[in-house]
């Protein structure tokens, strides 16, 4: 990685070098992140990162270390986590950020999303704009001065966008679609991926350069992530067997149809699985710990797609985990002699991220605050001029010329006009939806506490869609609503606004004790951001 490498090593930047395949003998015991030996290794590694020997002043390295700490259970108030956030904020404080590679901004986005704090929304959106401006014409990302796309760098941009989307941020599908097309056009005939992608004139695979372990795993994981973001992934399992993270397109509301064919995606991941199986290795020559972090991401996506560990190499975590346990140094670090002690903090962070199953943690998080829709179309007139129902979902028919009318309907319209307009909001671009709602915020707050359950639900969905901190007190108040459906809509809105995936409890089948505790916790959280806030 560029932000980690010593000067003069660009020619050997690649993630990994190929070595002999380890014989997959059954491990002495089956490992898991909860295993005492694994937990002890993670604790030793965290202590190393907290020591002077674990310091690394680079912004990308700080983000990586902060991410590893958060994934291992550290609080966001941890000094190294706060140091990483401050470093990222400073790097983005200029009017036009400039990076010599894409690892640093990619890791910065992943870290800020994991931080789950609306305090960094501006930085996250700035990173979105940066990635959009730096995407190459073919769809990949790489060194600014080079025309080729870098599979290694692209994976971090894709992962950042995927994590952000699962945390409630709106990611432009056109950007993801261009990247997916690039990935599908830079496949090697063997099923793997190369370092600097050679783009095919069609979707027929063409020979790639440096088809290596880490690069191939990075490319395949990115294909899974892009397809999931676009709702395009279609695997060989029956619809009722599909895991929630990768649902078939007809089961998901998707307003953008990409150019990639689902069968081509399926062929890509199938051929890639064959490459991984044939070439599997535990330790590789270059960046072995970075490679393991990438491998965990690939297998986590694959396990979700296939409904469990692959039949071949089902013990990949065991053999790789045992390698990490055996190679950890006495001070708790992991060290790659080929690259000097300068990268030891990053190597150690990668080791932690593998052992904690970082990607699986992200996949298992509940995304309950996606784009709002009226549940079951409740209160939605069948002859709506703006929306229609398809498969139980609200689908927009509105054109942008209707926006002024939508604003009027929200602010002054009757109940039917108001309900029609609420159904349109999820289909509008996020900036326009937020602007529209902001102009009717006063009425929406009144309706959220009104007598009509349908209008209360619609108002809560609209306020949640706008995603502003000003509406938090109203949504906290709505947690006391007698209708469970409305309470859960307010809960999901608070999670979206705060970027706290799990919020403060309040399960779907909550009781009165859960409700009281959640109201108290959300008030306490809001007061840390706005100490002078008042609640109803």
C-alpha cells in the first residue's frame, strides 16, 4: 500500500506474492473470534497498538488502527480512535483534498462510518465527492497520475461506499455501476484478478498482469459488494434460501438498473471461487497480513451468498487463524520482515481485523433504517398521481417538475395529498428530499404528534428521511407513541440520523421497560451533542 510503503518500492506495491499452497490439514481445534486463544491474541495486539512502538503518524495508518480498535470493541472515546478522527478531519479541512493514492481516503471513509457519529457527516460527504471526482473513465480507481485502475485501491473505495450505504448514507448507483463494469471487464481467464486492470473491449476475460492472491480476493469481494449495492446479485440458491445481505433483485426495491447482467456476476464469482480454491495460500510473500484481511472479506461475502462456509476450504479461518496465533510476536505485534518495522502498526491492525471477522460483523449488522416507505402502502390512495404500488412497495412516478407541488402538498395539502407526497420522498435524490422536508418541518412535527395514526406514520418517515439533528427531539417523543409501528419508524429514524446501527436497544418486540430505557438513552446521547436541548 502506498501510504505504508517505503519510498522506491512502487514496482513491488502489490498486495502479495505467490508462494506454495499450504496443505490444509485439519487444525488441532476449531477457532472462532470467541475462542480464548484468539481473544488473548487480540488483546495483546491492542495493547501493542496502544504502546509507543505501535505509533504510526500517517493518516491512513491512523484510520486503519482506529478501525481495528473499534471492531475489537473499543469505545469511540478511545484516544487512538479520537486521534484518527482528528487526523482525517484535518486532511479534509482544505477546500480540495488531494491524496497520492486511494487507500487513505478509502480507509478514512470506512473508519468514519464505523464511528457511527453524525458529527462527521460533512467529512463523509466530502469523501463521497472526492471519490466521484477521482473515478477514472473506465470505472476503477487508482493512482491519480496513472490511467489504469488499481484493483487493490478500488476495493477500499468500494468497501467504504458499501459500509456507508448499510449505515444509511445514500450512495449514487451510477458510481457503483461504473465500477462493477470495470471489475467485470478486468477479469483474468483463470478466474482471478490482476493488479492494474487490463480492460477488455467486451465482457470476455482477457489476460491480466500480476494475478495474485490478495488482488484476486480484493476483486471478487468488490464484485460482491457492488452487486449488492445495486441489488443485482443473483446466485444459484432458491429465493427462500437467500440470506438477507444478498437478496434477489425482484425482492428488493431498486430505482436504478445497472448495465451488468446478473448471470455474468454469477459466472464471475463462480470462476473466482475456483481460482481461490486452486490457489489457496495462508502465507504469501508480500503483505501477508494485509492479504488475510482481504481474504476474510471475500469469504464473509461468499458465506452470506452461499448460506454458509464453502464446502471446499471450510476451515479457512482455522488455518489462517492458527498462522496468526503462531506468528504473533511477544510484544503483541505482527511483523512482515520484508517491509521493515515501519508498517508494523498496520500489520497488527490487519491481524486484528482478520481475527475478529471484521467483514462478517458488518454483514451481520441490522440495516433497519433504509429508505422509508409506508408499510404495506397503508393510507396510500390507489389512484395516486405521484406513486404506485409494485410488489408491496411504493414506486415513484413523479418528475422533477412536480417538486413545487410536492412542497405545497407537504405544507398545506389535505390528508390525501400529504400521504401521496410522503410516498414519493424515498424516490427523490437525498439532497432534494431533505430540502423538501425542511420546508415543511413545522407541519411534519405537528403531525407526528397528531391524532391520525396514518399521518403520524407518514410524518415520522418524512422526518427520518430528511435526517437532520433538529428533528431528533420530535423522534424521541414519538418513541412514546401508542402504535408500535410508529415507534419503530421513529427508532429507525434516530438510528439513521445518529449513524448508530443498533441504536440504544428497543427491539422489534419491545416492552414498556425497553421503551423507557431507549427514551432515556437517546436523550442522554442528544445532550452530548446539543447540551442546551429541550424535550417535550
